C-alpha cells in the first residue's frame, strides 16, 4: 500500500502507528524488534511524512532508528497535537485515537523533518539535566538544615550535612565531565565561550541556553523571541486593542534569561541603562521592564551566535 502520512503514538512499551490515507492502525513493541517491524510496515513509503510526539525519552530510540534507516521523523509538540485534536472535535483520548490525530496533524501542517540526534550533544544535555537535578536536591537539603538547626537537632543536621557534601562531590564530578566534553567538542566550546563572554551570563545560564535553545543563531529576532516566550503577543479584536502579554515559549530559557538579567542590571552597563530607562523614564512596571531586558539580551546573544556561524562557514 502507498501511504502519504504516518502518525506514531509513543508510549514506554508500545508504538501505535496510523497510516493515512487508509486509516490503518497497528501496534508494535517499542523495542528493537518492534522498530524493525515498523520499518517493514513503512516499506517503500520512505517519502511519507512521519510524525511523533516528543515524550521526553521514549521517542528517542525509535526516532534515531528511523533516521538511520533513511526515514527521519518530525518530533511534534504534544500540546500542539492535542489542541489540533480538540479543534477537530476529538475529546476522547486513546492510543489509537492519538496515533490517528498525530497523522492528521502531520497531514494538515507543513512540517520540517527533525534533524537526527547528535550523540555528543545528547550526552551534554543529559549531564546538564542531571546537574540541575542535583542542584535542586541540594537546595532542598539546605532548606531542611535551616529547619532542624533552629530546633537544635544535632543528629539530623549532621545527616543533612553529609547529604549536602555528597551532592557537592557529585556536582564537582559532573562539572568535570561537562568540561571534558566541551574541551573535546570545539563547536560546543566555542558557543559556551561566546555566551559566557557577555556580562551577566554565567555557567548555569550558558548551559541552559545551549541545551534548551540550540536554535540560537539560526532564527530571526522575532522567531527566537517567540520561541523563548519573551515576545509580547497581540490581543486585538475589532476596535478593541487589548494589552500585550507574553505567552508560551520555553520556560527554562526564560528562567535562565531572568537570572542573567538580574545579574546584568547590576553589572552589565547596557542592560542596566536599558532597565533604568524603562523603569525611571518610561515608568514601566518591573515585570514589563525585566521581560524587555530578557528579550534584549536574548536578541544580542542570537546575533552573536549568528555572526560566529557566518565566520565559521567562511573560514
């Protein structure tokens, strides 16, 4: 059979696959044998649009397998697919319905094929994600220490201090692994050095931007601001002109930019002057001013990355 669009609903143990225009739905295991079965089902239809939702981790193995087999897939935002299903009147949710809606979503949209995973970059993201987890757990333990030290629970405080020391050792080990990986990968190291050269952008901010905004330097100012969620969106209807608000975007990127701007207001003369002009001269509220500073910083970083990529291509 000839298929034009293939939608794959990914779960931990199985893949539900819908083939359009025949509306055929089959299930295969989400393992090596199931991936081979999927490739046989695709057959000669390698030009068909293949789409699956981002699941965090469960989609990565099958996505890598299909990319190596010459059938790269588009990785869709689950919220976009669900909103599309609701717009079609599909309120019920099962694996088969999800596979069918993913296929219809792919057929209705002009989708770009997602690039295959860079294994070194994937390892870098995993290390950074683990670093975030350890920092969060260490912060929780420090909060526990503040609680128990006030009631003079020496035994409990000793236990907490040992946990904090363990997390510190693990963080030191991770930082060394990340540093070694950056040294071994020139492209990553050059981006890291470029980001941290901007006053206010520290190690954590650079890691977050590299992992969660890899498109830096490849997008226009409007696109990168909207992707990060720092672009004010219109809310107009007829003669009514509503107040602009930011919405959507990548929350980790916004968090990283926020912390960078808090530091930048104190130490970066450009960000500091821009912030004070908005607050003092224009009398903008704090949130409006800080988001404007975040957008200004992001656009500056995007411009620097774009220039670096142009120079590297010309070299």
